[in-house]
C-alpha cells in the first residue's frame, strides 16, 4: 500500500510537470485547470499517470500499476468534468454512477490483494511470451501505460460531452439509462461475488478444509461454470461493458448526437475486452483440460442459452 501511495504522489507530480508548459508556469496552473479545455486537462493528467506507470513498472518489475488506478482515475476524471460543467443534473448522475462503479471495483480489487503488491498473472505470462526485455518495455510504455490510460480518457469521453450542454431537467431516457447503468453494476457485482465464493472454496479444498460441496465438480475441473457462468464465460465483462455503454447512452439522451456523445469510448473498451478474453482463455485452455468444451458450450461474454454437452 505504501508503494501505491508513493506511485499516486509521483503520478500527480508528473501530471503537474506535463501540464506546466501549457499553463505558462506554476503561476498559471490554477487558472489553467479552471479555464482550459477540460478534455485537454484530463489528457495531460492521463499522460502524467502513463509516464508514472511506465517508470514504476521499469524500476519495480511490477506492471500492475494501471490495474490499481483502473477504478480510481476515471472517477476523478468524471468529477472534474462535473465541476467544469457546473454540476448539472446529467453530469452529477453520470459522476455518481461512475463513483458507485469505482467503489465496487476498488473493493473487489482490494480483497484480491491488488493494492498490496499482487501483480496480474497475465503480465507475467506476457513477459515470458515476449521473452525480450527491450520489447517488453516498449509494450509497457505503449500498451500498459499509454493505451490503457488513454482508454480512461476515451470511455469517460461521453461525460466530457455533457459539460457543453445546458442545465435542464433530465429526460425520461436519461433516467432510464441511469437505471440501466445501475443494473449493470449490480449484475457485475453478483458475478464477481460468485467468482469470489468459488475461489474461496477452491482454496479451502486445496488446504483440505471444509467447503460447499456444490463446487466439487468445478474445483475438480479448475474453473467455475455454474449460475451466471453457465450462460456467459465472463459475465463480469458483460456487466463492465454494459455499464460504459449505458454511460454513453445517458450522454446520447442529453446531447442527441451520435457522434459527439463519444461512442468510440465504449467501443474501444469492447475491443480491449475481446482481446483480453482471447488471451486469458488461451491461458485457461493450457491449464484446464475441460475448458475447450466449456468454450464450445457457453457464450464468451453476452449471456446466452448454453449449448448441450
């Protein structure tokens, strides 16, 4: 946790350093933050955090710094947009939704040990696959740092577009899409809890402790395939993507413009999750003999009726 706090402080300092040339020096920094284009400010902020992620990965050998701010930085972005947009009702609705999303994700990440130095296993696998320190550092700089944090800017873009709208009572559609966003948060929370319960049972079984016998077959197979995971191999991904598409729909209901509402944000996130699914499942197939059959039966992300065994 101490290293993570140090990372946050370093990232904020780097963000300030990156911003200073645009602000005309330290004396103009506060004015710049209040008056400059809000998207430009957030982009510079993101660049500082990208540089911090690269440098901390390079010096510590731990490449999960972006994972640790995934639930935090977008929340800061949207509340900054809310401030710049005058805290209109649609902006506050969007910021409140993203805050609830952030609390849920932070809690789930923290209980897995994410803030205490546990690195995402996929980065370890990728380092072995790339097997070249220089090439991996290029990957670290461009993908782990720049691309992923750049995604934060993209999938919060719909909230940025709300800063340019007039203060008006939310439409019925705005409320509908707000409720939809909450629904996706609940769906993802349920999926995460199911997965958490399974992994607790799996750990208990490995320690020869008591566990819920309903998990016996899945523990033997090595992966969870019941309940929501019987209709989607990654229901938590479905909830995550659905949430950000709901945020875009909320912005669309206010702006009324398909283009400026920023559909490319959730679209880019969807592309990342598809790639992540392919890579993660290549690891699962190599570890678990029954996973290929699971892939044949169950939809990858969108919940669907499973095929017969």
